C-alpha cells in the first residue's frame, strides 16, 4: 500500500471556508437590482424575501452561491429583478453583518430594517429577585400521592 504523504484529500478541504476572512469591496445595487431581507427559507434553493421597494418576492439562489454561501432568515441580500416576472427574483449576493451596517450607514437600506435580530438572554435582565417557595408539609405530599 502506498503511504499517505499529504494532509488528507478533498474531505479535509471541504470543511474550510477560506473566503470568510477576506475583506471584499462593498457592492452597491445597479439598475434591475434591489436590496432585500430574507423572510423565509423554502428549500430547493428558494426563499421568500421582502425587497426594500415594499414587495415580497420569491427568490431563487443561483448555483454559484448554492452550497458555498449559507443564507438564513433576516439576512440582507442583493437580488436581481426579472423583466418578465415581477413576483420573482434571483439572489446575486449575500451581505455579511458588517457590510449590511455599512449599507445602512450610507443610506442604501431603510432605517426600519434590522441587521442582527439576535436576542441575548441574561445580559439585559437580571432575575435575582425571583424566590421559589419549595417548602411543604409531609402530610400534604402524602395526600397528593393518595389522590393519584
């Protein structure tokens, strides 16, 4: 048997995402394109998005992004509008959170759009004043057991 001299095959490379650390140039919309926020993932490479022109559209994730860029709900995306179907669009690009904040700062995205809708539990609210009354009489426990 030949000896393995490398550090693994294609399965080793599959787990890495090399383009995550690179900083790319911010892409603005052109004619026939619109910014949108993902409302619902539908499966089969499709999603429902609310475009910032006020219309909901059924969007198709193009093959270049399909298994390389993972799109989730409430992500900001750039869609290409179709000339012949106004209710459908094609996903061209997904913006990460920093790029979406920059777009909002430049006035490209409306003020009502939320970039990160993550709720942090325990940071804002302190539940130190909750008191549990766990004391009970032994007779009461026996009565409850007898009822069962």
